[in-house]
């Protein structure tokens, strides 16, 4: 069961264990999407501020992308990134 306010975006629900970091059933927070500069991302990785963990399995990535296309919570400026998937 998901805990929350009942207003959560259910466009993409992930089950516990679909990724090693997921311990409980979760949902993608499309409403919290933001852009980050690629160079900043690389610098943060080099400084150790970002730690890479296990990759997300392709079927899960596809579900997240499909959820982004369906979600009304994802800001319109991000929708263009999912048109080609």
C-alpha cells in the first residue's frame, strides 16, 4: 500500500524489489522533475557528490517513460523529452 495524501500521481507505480533501492511500493514524482546542466552533473560525479548504484532495468525505464507521457503532473516543458520513446 502506498502511503501519502491520496493525491499521488499513479502514472507509474514501482514494486519493492524492481530496483535494489526500492524497499517498498513507490511512485514516480513527476511533479518534482527539474533540469540539470550536464556539466554540473559530471562535476558532481567527479567530486563524489553523486554515487552511481545499480542501473534500472530496461522494462522499468520503459514504464517510467510511459508514465511520464501519461502524467498530468509532469510539467509541459519536459513532455518533449518523452515524445520519441
